[in-house]
C-alpha cells in the first residue's frame, strides 16, 4: 500500500513510452523538410502581417492624432458664429456703426479658423439639399415642406465636420417631410368617394 514508485516502475514507464514512440510511423526527411518549410512560411507571413498592422497604426496616429483636439476646437468656431449672430440680432448694437467693423473682424477670425481647419484636413459637411444620411447627419426636427422631397435636408442648425475620412461631428439638421395639412386630407377623402 505504498504509493511511491520504485526505480523499477519508472524504468517500466519509460520503456512503455519508448515502445509507443517506436510504433509511430517515422517521418521521412522530405516530410520533415516540408513541415519545417510550412512552419517557416507561416512565421514569415505572421511577421509580415504584424509589420503591416504596425505601419497602419503609425499612419493612423499621425493622421488622427489630433482628433480629440479638433473636436474640442470646434466649440471655438461655434462660439464665434453665435457671438456674431447675437450682435447682429441685438436691437441696440445693430444700430451702432462701429459694430460693423467689429463684426468684420469676427468674420476674419472665422475665415482664418476655417482655413486652418481645411489645412489640417478638417472639412465642413455640406448638407443642405442633400438626402439625410444617418452616418453624417443627426435629425433634430422634421419640417413640413411641399417643395422638397421627403428625407431631404432643408435646414442646418449646427454644421458637421469630417476629420480626414472620419466623422468629427454630425450635422444637426431639419429634414423635409410631406405636408399633411387638412386640405390634402380632404382631397384624399373626396377622391375615395
């Protein structure tokens, strides 16, 4: 009832393992060579794939490294546009002749900022008159419009921007829908009679 193995037991197990290995069919030199060649080719392919992944990551880091900064700096452009609109719509400031010079300076700042964006591959999404695309636009409101086809963007509340080929911010838009006035409903009832 002693569970420890004796040296003789160990030798018997080793002999069994050797006999089992001897029973396995031996590989020829050609088979071993083919197996080694296959392993080598797979290793080389893996190294090449890894090199490509690293190159893509480096390229993306250079291309999109400023993505978060660009997203934050859009607030500056938005605030400039809001300030300009607020001053123009103010009844007291709107009458002041010096305000026009000030608004002209705000326009210059806005154009410079947009120019810097374009130089850094940040482009405004042109959406008015385009079909609504949920990948680029965010619908805020539906607007009854008989002149535009349903699903067409008829109003832009906030401009959207692309950073290279990535969406930086969607355009906030108003989308046309069919005008469902009472007159058109009455016309439908009369046609059905």
